[in-house]
C-alpha cells in the first residue's frame, strides 16, 4: 500500500509577519526520520523518500503538508467549537429547520427562529459575491463566521480588540500552492484536496512522488498568513503571502513501512 | 503581559516503537523574538515575564494518533513562580495546560512533561527538562 508521509509546517505567525519572511520562524517536521530525513524541526528539513518499489504503483509514496500556527487552538478540537453563535444559527436555519420546510408553518416558533437566523447570516457573510443565503433549494450554505477567541478558547468581544490584537488566535496558515524544481521536473505531483469541513474549507495539499527520479530536489511552499488590523472598530485580517523552499531526497532504497522495517518482497 | 503558546509535537508512533520520548518530541513556542531558544528540541527554553500567560498544547505528527499532556511537573520549590494546571476547552474533551507567571524568574525553572499516548497503559515522561527563563536568568 502507499506510504503516507506527513510534513508538519509549524509557523510562528506573528513573528514571520513582522520579519516579512518565513526562514527564521518556520519549523518543518516529518514522520520519516527513521527513513533518513534530516533537519527535523528546523527550517532545513530534507524529507527522505525510499525510492525503490517492490511492487507497483500501489506502494507509491504520498506527501501530505499540514500547516499549523504556533499559537493556534489545537486542531483536534471539533469544528463546531470554532463557530460563532450566528454561524450555529445559520446551520440550524439552513439544514436543521429550513424555512421552506412544510413542517414549519409561517408564524411558528421554528419559522421565527429561521427568520432571525437568516438576518444574522447577513452579518456572517464575508464576500459580497457569494450566492444568496436564500437559495436554500440548492442546499447552499453561506460562509460561516468563526468565533473570536484567545488561546484558551475564551470568547473575545469586538471592543477588546482595540490595541490588544496580540490576544487573538491567528487564523491558521494556508498553503496556497506548491511549485519549484521538484514540480518542474515531474518528481512530485502536488494538488489541493478537500474534506467536508464547514468553515475552514478543510483544504490540504498532497502529492505523489515519482520515485524513479533519484536525487535531492527543492520545492517551494506558497504560504498565506493573516495579519490583524483595525477596520471600523473591528479586527480584520490582511493576507500576507510568503514563500519558503524545502527539499525531498529520493533514494534508491527499497520502500519500508511500519510493518516491514527490513525491506523485502511482499507476497502477491 | 503576553500570551505564549508552547506546542509539544509528538511522534507518537516513534515514541511507542522505541518506548521513549527522546528523539520523538519537538517543543516549539511563539516567543523566539523575545529570547526563547532551543526551538524544535526537547529542551526548549522559553523566555517569560511576570504576568505572562502560558498555554501548553499537544500536536501529533500523524493526525490519526492520540496524545494528550497528562502532567506538567514543576518542583514545589518553584511554586512561587508558576503552578501549571490542566484545563479543558469549554464544551469539548480536549485539554490544555495553563499557567500564569506569578513573579519574575530570578532562577531558571525546569519542568517535565508527561504524556498519554494512544492506548499505552501508563504515562510517558520526558527525560530531559525544558526550562522557563526570566529576563535576567
């Protein structure tokens, strides 16, 4: 089977934004140290990939990049923890008790609740070009607003933002593209994948590796961070796009995994 | 006063396979700009001041693996500076450890971390101590 390699991208978001670069504030950690990766938890990680496959495409190597801001709330928290009260109402109105539901006659408590929630949708919407939240027939869910929290998960009001943005947890860093030598030479084939996440959009980057291409290759991570600033008395987030180069080293060692520490031919 | 996060990245599979956290624990904080050192090692030195709020959380290298911090052990002689406590994110079963620096540190304060990993029956502890450092220490 394919070998899933995880590359955690740990970023001190505030420091990287202040410095205008990632080099001194990024730490990459993968789960292939036992295979020979070097520079774990530094900016100089070289991810080792065993290249020789004992069977076929079935044991292809897959890289997964997972960005994490130092100061993020734990990613193990359930997604609903991050939703604002308005967003929870939106879900309730859109999915649980849709206003078009014939079971909820006009004037009923459920319909009233839905109407209130629809009003709050307007404040939760971020982009003007989003489809109308009224288009329920198409099962459209408007973009959901996240709670404003500090690192203990305590709710922060809008007024507390003034002069104290340091308390806010930053939105998690996003990988927006992967380019560079390893991509140009068709060593890795990166793409963005999604999972059914309601508000973070649940996107992640993954790549398969052409392990015939033995050697060390650079690739460039395109990362967007978000910088807080005051806009009309509220905190808004300005995207800051930065890049960083990392490396993979494809060897002609035989593929191993946790079940087969000594390389050997698997039975067919 | 600052909020400082300390993230313990644990290679759960590596720690269980080798029955040690040595080489399988990477500690990172977001205070390098103010003088924290040894980022990415198991002997992180975090620079702190009176009033700073510290939060320790855990992140596993493989998202399928389970890890949580079972304890942060600080010698009782340092209780005048810091007494970490376990807390829970409201409405969830996800825990974190938190402490407020009660007094400026005039000596380094070492601590040890204990983790619960996957279905391992007992906690597993660090064998080397990360430190908290005051501005003068």
